[in-house]
C-alpha cells in the first residue's frame, strides 16, 4: 500500500477549486506603502538620522536588565522566529493540507516564500553589513559596512512570512482574519523580544517587519510560477511511472490469427503448421501464396506437433452443416413415388 502524498492525490481526478488571493488595487496600495516605509528606514540608517539615535537610547536602556523576570520566558519565545523549527512545523501542517486538498500548492507557496525571504533579506544583510548592539564599536554610529549581518532582523522577517503564510493560504475569509491577527501578534512579539534581549537594534526590527510584509503582499505575482511548477512536477511523476510499467500482453480476440491446417496428406492426419495466418472476412483463413504453392515456411522455433481437432462440423458444398441424406427431398422438389402395397 502506497503511503506517499501522490497516493492520496490520485484518488480524485481534479483538485478542489481554491482561489488564491489576487493582486487587487488595495493590495497594490499596501505593497507600495510598505515599500516606501522600507526604503525610508534604510535611508534613515544610512544617513545616521534620529532613528539611529533612538537605536542607541533603547540599547543603553538595556531592557533585559530592567525586567529580568521575563528573560527566561522570552528565551523560549524567540524560537517562534527561528527559521528551522518554524519552517519544519509549518511545512508539516501544509503537507497535511496538501494531502487533504489534493494539491501541492500549499507546500510550493511555502517554498517560494522562503526562497524570496532568503534572497531579499540575505542580500540586504550582506550588503549593508551592520553590527549588532553587543558588537558596537562607537556610540552614536550606525555601525554599517563593518562585516555584520543583522540589518534587517531575520527573526522578525521570518516570523512574519512563516506564520503569515497560514493566513495567506486560508480558504475562508473568517479563517484568514483570525490567522492574520495571530501571525501579527506572534511576529510583533518576536521582534520586540530581539530588542529586549539586545540582539537587534530597533531599526532592524522595523525593517524586518517591512521585509516580511513585502513578501506576503507580493506572493500573488508568483502564483503563475507556482501553478506551472505544480503541473511540471505531476508531469514528471507520470513520466517516471510510465517508464516503470510493464508492457501488458494483448490477448487474441475473436477473428484474430488462427493456426493454419496444411492439406491432409494421403494416409495421414492433418498437421498444424507453426505459422499463424490472418483470418479473412467470414471467419475463413486466408491462405497465402507460400502455403498454396507448398513453399517452405518461415523459420520459427519448433512447435510440438499434435492433432488438430476441428471446431466446427464439416461444411458441405451446398452450405449446409449437416451431411446429405438420400431419403430426404430437397426443398421445392417433387417427392418420388412410393410403391403401393396391398390392394
């Protein structure tokens, strides 16, 4: 018994219709506004504006020393923003969704969002090279281009994307609202936890929120690629399954090739020829020129010689299946006169 996901997908010919979110005007407006906010934060850090001053004030305030009673709990809560555990947990849930909904779209959407997250956030991290609060070298400095990799916050962006994808893939408006609110609370808490622990600047968290939201808002543009990827995966699956299938043997149907009976030699029985000939219309065997002329048959593996038992009664020249009888009168003829006996 097959236990893979394709075994479930084969049970129904068509998956249910699940409409993905469209790139509406409202969504485009949110995307443009979030992009403007993203660029504004990057520029504010590059010019060492008031935002960098606020970063230093929060860092010198040291929240983890002001409220040490929350430290133990927040050490565990920050795991909700780590990519490995959260991606594994959400992938298990979306895998079950794929099994139930007979489609690979949930898993492919998660994979596409994580690829976009790694590409965009990773490129900005390496390009700006900002150091974290624990490794800062000069008070009031933006600490850019110093070999760091914390701007934007990866934990925050990952929390927004990983938990927000559940709301994106929701099948009802009510579920989408509830999951959106839950993912917003989780990602907000993860971002503030990194500031509390002193692992990120406040501006890192703001940029992480914007980066994750941009990916979720732009996913409808990636939906055509996801659809083509799903179709390609199923096509490759069918091709692989077709290669491993054995060629079925075709049984001989009625009217197919039948053994040819050679002319009966004198004083002998009819012998079956190993060669098979096609059957002509009416069920009679079509004899070839080689058979009639007594030509040498084609080379075939030797077949055992045995007597052929006729399947039908002999056919008379008049087309009747019964042998002629002398005491019967054909139809339309005159019966012969019988001798009169007695007086």
